[in-house]
């Protein structure tokens, strides 16, 4: 894959077996955007039980559940040839072709599960696993036959957590769960690995998962993803 393509946001279909998510190989399972989004939005919700007893004026907020995280961003689908699609060669794909590939990866039902695939959204420090919840397309350019030549498409995803992972959430520090940590002044990657995994030797795996070239030169404020142990 060319170096430039590695920096593009990608959406890749995943398998889920026994609660373990694995990214599928092959170009047919990955959609690379033409242009990276200018921004993306993440929403996290905590649900509280605010049930009041009869005659009670106020109530204490009691934790109920952590709701699935939501992710949304807008991408460009261009069939004019003005924007090169990764791996397309000299013949640019049509907007219809791009929609079909995106639809196959994010929307199409799989096998006997009768549900869309879990996908990985990967871009820089963003690593998100979830399913498409909705899609909104704005077709803004057409040819003389009314076929779309350019479309802005907004994708909305909801995070996925397997039943096995959900069962582990009672132990918030479990090394089998994903963790995201903001690197602070004075932190070291081995120290953070020890706090999360109880084993500092995992620093090399975490560095690879986050595309960190030199783990001794991590800037404070960097968001680091600590994947679940396998």
C-alpha cells in the first residue's frame, strides 16, 4: 500500500468469533476515503436512574449504565476524476460504484447472522469498532443523464461490545478491556502498561498498535489506545 494511503481514514469489515473482534484482510473488505474528513464527532453517554419515591422532592443520581459510544463524520464520494481514489488507477470509480462498496462493507447483512458487519474505523489515533446506525447522502453534482457525480455522505456509527466483553465490565481495570489514556507529563509507556496490564513488557505491542515510532518521545496530551489482551 502506498505511504499516502496509510494515512487515509479506512472502514474495514470485521469478524466476531467468541467475543473476539478480528479485522478481515483484503481490499474487498476495506473502504478508504478519497479525502480525510475535516472533523469527526464522538458522543459518550452515561445513564442515571433518577427514580423518585412518592412525595420525594429530589433524588440522588444513581449510576445505571454506560451507553454505546457514537461516532459520526462526513466523507466525499467523487466520480468526476478530480479526486483520486486509492488503488483506482487511471479509471475513476463512479459514485454508484463507491456507494456499492461502502454499502457492502457497512450495511449489507452477513451470512445467517442477519445483521450488518462490525467494522473498524481507523484514522490516526482514532480506533473505533462498531456498526453503521444511519447514513445521510447529499448529491451535489450530476451529469446530463441525472447520475450523481459527487456526493457528501455522513456516516453515523454506534460502538460494538461483545457479550463476553460486557460481562467483564464489572471489573473496570480488567486487562481484557480496551482502555484509552491521555499521556501526561511524567508518564512512561511501560509504566502505563504496568498500571493497566500489570506487566510493563507490553509497551512494544501498545506502541505498534498506536503507530508510535519512539516510545520515549511521546508528547504529553497524546491519546493512547491500550488494546485488550489476546
